[in-house]
C-alpha cells in the first residue's frame, strides 16, 4: 500500500492529525461523529458476528457529547438522541428502488403535465414521453408550485417494506430544487464578465 | 447471473472543510427552497449547538460540524435528490472553504442462506491460513480495498465489505469516491465533480458490487 494512505484506512488503524477522509461515517475520517472504539452493534442481524462490529452501519448511540470526542464541545452537556451516520431504523420503511427516471416538464395543461423521461436506471435506454395527471400522481403539495415547462423531477418506482413487514408498491415524483439566480448574483456575474471582457480588450 | 437489487441502499455526500454549523437548520433549507416547507417543518432536530448541527427530515440525515458536512439519504428515500440539496446549499454558501468531497453509496444485499453468506466471506478472504492457527471458525468482519483513480489527480475509490448489520445473512458494501479539492476554485471544482459524478458514481458502485458478488457466488 502506498505510504501515506494507510492513515485514512479503516477502523482500528493508527490515527494521525491528517487522517481525514470523505468516506461517509468512516471511523477514521473525522473526530466528531466517530464512535468510541468500544462501540458495539445493536440488533445485529447476524448474531454469529459477535458484539464488536466496527462499522457505522448501526452502532451504539453515544449518550453525551463526550462520545463525539471533540475537545471543543463542553463535556458536561448531554443530549438525546445522538448522531449516527446511517439512520437505518427497524421502525422506518425501507425503499427498494426498481426504476428511476429523470423527467423534464415540456408542457402543463389543465389537470396535468407532459414530460420527457430519461431512464436513470438503464441510461442506455432511449428517452420517452409521459403524461401525468395531478389526481393520479404522488406529488407533494409543496412541489406543485415547481411544475412549469423546463422544471425537472425524479420519478421513483419501487417497493417499500413497512416496519410491520408489509410490502407496498410505490411510485412518487420529487421535483428537483435548485436555487434561483438572485439579482445580486446576476449583477456580480455581469460585473465579472465585464472585467473579463476589458482584460481581453487590453491584451488585444 | 442477473444483478442483485439491494434490500437497503442509500447515498451519502461528505464535504471536508470549514463550516458554520449554526447555519444548517431545517428552516434555513426551506427558506432557500432547498427543502419543501412541510419536510422542514417536520424535521427532527437532534442536536443544535454552535459546533454541531444534526437533524433528520423525511428523506435526509444532515450532520454538520465545524470541519465536516455530511448528508445521508434515509433508507426510505432514493439518494438522487441529495445532489441537488448539496449543490444548492453551496451555490448559496459560495465562499465556503472546502478541502475534499466523498460520494458514498451504501448497499445491503441478502444472500439467502447462511451457507451462501459464508461463501462470500470465504471467497473474499480464504480461511485456509487462518484455520491453521486460529481456533473456532474465523470469519470476515471487514475488508476495505482502495485504489487510485486516474482522474482527477489525488482521487481515490474505496470499497468496504462487511457482514450486514441490517439484513439477515446479508452483505454490506460501502463505496467511496474521494476527491481532493482543486487548488483553484475548490468549491466550484468539487460541485462540478458532484454534478457530473453523482449518478455515475452510483452506477459504477453498483457495477463493482455486482461484479464482486457474481464472482464470489460462482466457481465456489
């Protein structure tokens, strides 16, 4: 293994000040949301594994800020519940995505809209067109205001396993939320473009 | 052999840098129209102190410290919208100093039986040398493979394999595409990579995992 990489490797390796990584929840990647080396698995689905599983798939929840190992946090404070990277609770439904499309609205009419659909599950598939009725489509009320020509959305089809073990087919639309350009930002960009143009003219 | 669909999957996006956790509250995301108001209103705030912000919405878990910004999709949600949330956030907070970004995917696969479950571990980590010296039945608890990616410079791909803590006789995979920030315009550079790679990273992760699972389940 190349020198210098081992410090960002998996749990249990020697930690150094520069041991930073962007791996999610990696125990070697950041001090604050890292659990203690004694962290244990609760409710392990594979009991043969024992009790000292070192992954953040699900771990003991620290009970005080001291568990976050951040010297900046007052150790006397307590809170409940504490953070963990992967929130996969047996009380939550679990979505199994079987098909994902990204749609672009091409027209809005009374009672619905039409869209071009790109298959994100199998990107090599050709684009398709589809029509959606507001009455028959699972769109949150907050998203209705986002529907206009050019807006984009995800159409997710899959199965959802409820906490009780029931399996439901689900189909939902989630409109993409991208921030609008503000007057200030447009103005700043215009000024930047103006300066750039002047520098080109000076060079010429 | 057809591709397996994970029983549980999710995505996580991590940025390293310097952050002000106090900013990151559900209402701020709603005000910036990055989250639906109803989702922000229903958010469950876990911690909100100057050094840490941690809350959960219907679809996301958001954890921000002074050095780390992490958003994870919940098991009940598809990770695709996570990209918009992060790009939108740092489109607004355009001067945030960042040093690295990780695109992460997490998958739990059911192997169907204890025997098949053991086969995966035995294929990935043959037990012959261990059986010669250890008592009992040695098992694979965690394996991480790291490789350097060709582009951009300094980027890495790593994949972790572990027994699933969520799925009975399941295998857990976690992939990480790690990108150090470019020297020039680090935030813009990383957001560009995010825009281009988020979906492809997921497709690549699924391809790698299915390759390993197919390999491990054949010719045993």
